[in-house]
C-alpha cells in the first residue's frame, strides 16, 4: 500500500476492519498464465468477490487513483442490479 493509504489504514484500524490487497496482475499479485489484459468490470468484481469470500460485505470501500474507479464502478453496477 502506498504511503497515503497506509495513513488511512492506521487511523481506521482501531474501529474498523481494514483490508488492503494487490489487484490481479499488479504489484505482488501474479498474473494468471493466460491473462493478457483486464477491465474495470473485472477488477471491480474481483474486489467484491474478495469482500464476500472474507464475509466482509457489505462494506464501505475506499480507493484512490484507479482503485477509486473500480470501487465506484462496483457500487454503481450493484445499484443497477439491485
């Protein structure tokens, strides 16, 4: 996690469960063997599925930079799906 995100993690950890992760194919997360590209939908779905698999959904999600795009996309998509 970048320095700015680490500050938020420290501030929130006393009262909330804070989860950070490396997106598919980024940083310490390996790329699947047959994986060549990704989409906003795939990255947003990955995050939602991670939260559900850890039994942390529903959740308040914060993202910066592209993470904000993925978080907003998932929230908007879920709202439309009902």
